[in-house]
């Protein structure tokens, strides 16, 4: 069932990508064929954020293959092509955005999660230009509702005007957890998108037990329609909602431990 069609909130937890040599023998069994890694990962996790779409387009057949290899309730979040965000004038990104949605991404069907529009750390907040960019993001594509999240990494975005803009267009602000990037944990959309980046090699599960407990509790608070009171926000408080879907990814940090951290979070969120 599509996440967007569920009547109750859902929390999905995953990692960035599924191809990483150090995961062989740690996350993946030693004797697992590489071509079966997505099949394995999608049964241990509930979502994956795809990084490859940031660097170049994929073929429609690739999206069909990903869809067919994964369980019915699995979700892919996709990073949008860098050419849309890495430009001086964001308002000129229309052609790139249109090509992206025509490239086959909709072949994922109900397994298509949010699109993460990730900006460079040097990109500063320009209210007028950023609003023109948000206007370009389609609410629907071929009749399918599309969820958008913007990952901004410059401190100038910690501005109530930015939060208000994101809320106006119902676009999620990606929440950077345990990161060097500014944390803007304002809830601005009917869903929440968080990327936590603090795994270390000192913990078998990437994070200490207390830290995993905290992130699980925050995810539950978001799903219940609230906002955690221990994260930095930059705008007006979001009104409480009945519920929100939550997309939580363990990214960067000590990457070898990210699958273990994600699985530990899934265990805490069961029930």
C-alpha cells in the first residue's frame, strides 16, 4: 500500500543506497550475490534513499527492476538531480525538474517516496528566488501525488521567512541530525524527513542505546502529529496534526554501522 494512501501515520527507516563494499560480510551475508543486495536490504529495512539519481538519470527499466525486487510496502526516496539545485538562479530549473519526472521515476508507482532536493552548503537563502523554485515543484505527476523535501545547508536558511515559505508550499525541510549542517527541525509539511549522521565506529549499532532511544522517541512524536522539544527550530511552531508519516534515514557518519543503526531503530519503533 502506498505510504501516501495510508490512513494512519507510518514511520519508515532506512539508509543511503545499498551498494557499499564494507557492508559485505557485515550487513550482507558473505555468500550473498551482489545482484541480490537490494532484495536483502529491502527486507531488513523499510526504505532506502537513492543517491544515484542526484548524479545522473536512470533508465525506466531500472526503476521497474527496483520496484519488482522489493516488498509491497517498501519505499524509495530519491535525491533530485543536482543540476536543478546547483545553479545561480533557481527559477531557471524548470526544464531539469520536468525531465526528472519524465525519466521513469514514476515507474516506482506506490513505492515512490519523497523527493529530496539537496542544496550545496554554499547556497544562501534568497527568498524571492527560492519561492520561484518551490513554485516549480509539481504537486502531482501523471496523476500521482508527489512529496517534496528540501535539504538546505547554509545558515542563512535558519530564518522564519524560509520556514514560512516551506510551510506555504507544504514542502518538508530535511532535518539534519547529529550533523555539521544547520538544524532546522521545523515541521512544514504533512510528513517529516530526517537524516541523522552521527554513527561512529565506537558503537556496534552506530549509536549508543540512549541516542537510538531519543531518535525513536522523536520519530514517534512526529508520527503522532507533534514536534520534539529537543531539536533546534527557526520559525513559528507548527500546529499539531492528527498524524504525519515519517521518513528517517541513517546517512554518512561511520557508514559501516548505518544498517545496524537503522535496524535498531526499526526494532524500537515496532508495536
